[in-house]
C-alpha cells in the first residue's frame, strides 16, 4: 500500500508482495529440488531482481511450508564446502501450488478489470479537466 510498510525504497520486496514469494518458491521447487541460495537467486525470474527478497523471509517461508508438509528437506554433503539443506516439493505441495495458481488467476482477472477501469477513468477525467 502507498505509505505502508514495504512501499517504495524500503529493504526487501516492495509493494507488500512477500506473500507472493510462497507460490514462486513452490513453482521453483516444482522444477526440481534446490537449496536455499539457488531459490533466492531464481526468484529474479518472477521480477524480484530489482528488489530482491530478504533471505530470512525466504527461509522462514520454506520452514513454514515444510511444517505444513508442502515441502521436504534433507542435508547434502558438498564436495567443496559445508553441507547444504536441499528442498523438494511434496505431492501435497504440488496440490497447494495448483490452488495458488487458481487463486492467482482470479486475482489477475480482477487486477485487469481494475486497470481497465482506471485507464477509462483517467481518460475521462483528464479530458474533462483539460489535463494531458
């Protein structure tokens, strides 16, 4: 929200979009198991490049998804470096991702209607006020 937490120049994700990280992480894991750092890097594919997600938020979401059995994790031994936690999507998580997609499609429909109404309003308003 304008003037609200996370709006504008704050740290981390802008526009209070942290909740959107959840389906993004689920979709990334749908493509195969991954460790947290890879997930953080790949969030840029969803537009989080300019305002990257806070790593503590991402790990908190992963823990929450794991507690709900949407995601599983295991430790792997690295050839060069410390052991890493690798995350995978569970069958339950796949169904949860599908629910997210249905909800996001409906949100997309509503947002498109909003932007259409906004554009029409601004065209009428600007014409009647003589503004460009």
